C-alpha cells in the first residue's frame, strides 16, 4: 500500500470529511481513503466517535411541553376555528 | 363472559390521543375534527417551531406571533393538505415561509464554499496531523446526560450557533428530519445543507469538548 501514500489523508483534511462520511456522500475511493486513515489514526477515530455522540445527544433533547395555560389557549383557538367552519 | 385480563386489549370507543401518537394518527384525528389531536400536535411541535422561528425574526414576541399564525394556517390548510410531504415537513414549511416574510433579516445569501476550517488550525502540526488531539469526553457526557444535567447546556450551545447552522441542526439532529426534508423546509440545496450541518455539528462537538475540558 506504499503507493497510496501520496494520496493519504492527513488529520486536518479528515475532520472536514466527517459529515460527508456520515451522510454517505463520499465517493467510494474517498470513503476508502477516509476509512484507511481512521484505521491508522486513533485521534481521528475518537473525533468521529465524538461527532456521532454530539449527534446522538442533540437527538435526545425533548421539546418542552406546553404549560396547562397554553394548552387551554390552544383548545380555545381550535374551538373558535371550528365554530367558524360552515 | 368476563375477560381474563380486562386491562389488556380493551379499546375505548374514542382512542385517547397523546403526544405518543404518530403524526399519521394525529393527522387522522385532526381530519375527523378531534381537538385532542390538535392539542397533541401543538404540544409536540410548538416549542421546536418557536425555536426555529426565533432564528428568522428579531424577537421572541414576533416568533410567537409567527408560530400562532402558523397554527391557524395549519388548521385552514388541513383540508387541502395532500400528504405529498410528511405532516411535519408541511408544518415547518408553513412556519419558515411565514417567518421569512415576517423576518427583518435581510435577504440571506447562499453560503459559498467557506474555506474556514471547523477545527482550530493551531491544533494541527505542520504536516496536518493532530498536535493537540481531541480529549475524551463521551463517557462524561453520557453520565451528565443520564443525570439530566446536560440537555440545558446543549440547548444553549445550539442557540449560540450562527442562525443558518442552527436552523439545519434543529431540523436534522433535534427534530430528526432527513436531509431532503430539511432542504425542502429551508429551501436549501443538498450541498449547502451539508456544509451548514457540518459546521453546526462540528461547532457543537467543540463546545462539548470545551465543556468537559473545563474551558467554559
């Protein structure tokens, strides 16, 4: 694999490809290069894991619920709207 | 004959709609005029819509007006909704259109390929390898998350993102929309959506690292 060396990624390039990698939008050869870099680089492997963790944490934010008062207001809004329907 | 397990499989005449119901079920409820379906929908999306609207307009008060208007538009448009997109995409699309026409933010230009790197260049050596590699924080974050003590911080970080990155992160990662849906809602190209997502996520990762490294 020595021949590939010239085309090898460096870490600074690899971090810019993380989203394309996760989105599955890298070309096959680019993905292979990215994965080959990860295989030899614990720091970039950690970086990728942290990006995944970041996405996972953001995905676990639950929306705040309405206050009971706001809920009542929306019930009113709905009833008013219904009453205006033919 | 009495039922052996009366608490199982019993159907009430009108199913109780809750925030746990799928959007599809809520849509059915809405179409049959069930006000509980409407309230469930509002409970699910009001806050996320406010958060997104706030990104387009100058104040929280204006954002609230936009969202209120959106709910009315949703009620009025329900009959004509053809389900060519998901209910959620439709809702957010109405919201963004209203927020854009209300917003005073000047016409936003398309983000050009910005050469700005997502990781501080000083963290790499001359050959582009890590000089100051990422510190471990995943386990610490999971611990704080489970203790319910991280979510509020993460919300603050999201608020601190530049508006366009925040919009994409909110829809993609908080709301869990697909990239196609986000592009539809925000009228973005796939490429621009990805650039904004990349910056936003990378920035959040950095903020998490700072948090657990004790910088902030």
